[in-house]
C-alpha cells in the first residue's frame, strides 16, 4: 500500500463545490478522500463519482443501519459505482446484508465498532452492553469479521487487540479521530496521533479538520504522510 493512501482526508465541508475546491488545493498531497452523511445532500455522491473519474480513491461513510432487506438494497445501489470503502454499523445482521448486497463489486464493507466520539458514559446512555469500552469494541469487531466485513472502523486504542484477533487476518482497520500532536480534539473523545495509530496496527487514518482547516492544507497532509512513513 502506498503510504500516501494510508491518509484518508475527510471532506466534512458544506457542499460538493467547497469540497472540490479543497481537493484541488490538496493536489498530489492526498489521494484518498472520505465523503460522509453531512455531504450527502450537498452533492456528495456526484462528488464521489467525480473523484473516482480523476483516479482518486473514495470512502463513502454512510454508516448504514436498517433491516437486512433495506441494507442489502442500499448497498447494491452504492456498490455499482465501485467506490473503495462503504461503512455500515457493525451489527452482524447489517454486515451480512451489506456483503450480500455488495456481491462481486470491488467496494469493501467496513463495520463500525464504537464511534471515536463516544465514551463509556455515552454507551451507558444508549443502553449498550456494560463493561470496558475497548472490550466491547473488540468483540464487535470480531463479530463483524465473522459476518463477512472486509474491515472495521475502530479507534487506535483498540487497534492492537483487534489486529491480534484470528478473524482479523487479511482485514482492514481504519481509524477516525486522528489528530496530529497539539491539534484540538474537537468533538472526538478517543484520539491518537497518526504515528500512534499506525504503530497500533491501523491501515488507514482518517483526518479532517487538521487538514481541511489548515492555512496550507497540502502542507498539513504531507506532514501527516511523513509521520506515517516514519512510524
């Protein structure tokens, strides 16, 4: 894997026009982009297809969750565009339906374990199983792999334990909530630096505001890629 591809830049911007301008500013400093729900109604899918036409990689972060028939239909519709990654919630029935909907397409299904913006108190409020948060995330990863997920979304704090799972062989770990040293955590609660994430066994780090909000986004992206390479 090219080290530049280890960085996924999150285009969490108001609309596709501003996101396209950011991609142009980044130029060859980045080659993999995340488009999330916030962008979906602002032309996000059209932007995803345009980026693919430019030879860039695209992570569609939809975090799909519904009954199996709906998940299968939604994944089938999205997989026809051969986007690189698509996220679904890590519940086994959701993962199985997404894998069925993906069929033979190239899109890799990534299962969300526990969002990096959550802590144990948030899980308690949502009536999620009690116990250590990291243990919950690792078990959700194991069950998602068993259901056919190509990879998981998990924080760097759980990455080493997930990587050690027998079921994780050949699977991806993608980590959001990554912040360069000294950067604001913003709304993230379980953060790590790019180097910490890579050393923990992560394949791709997702970085948004520290890149897109920088005075020189290309320089910020190159600094992260250099940190990843050094790790």
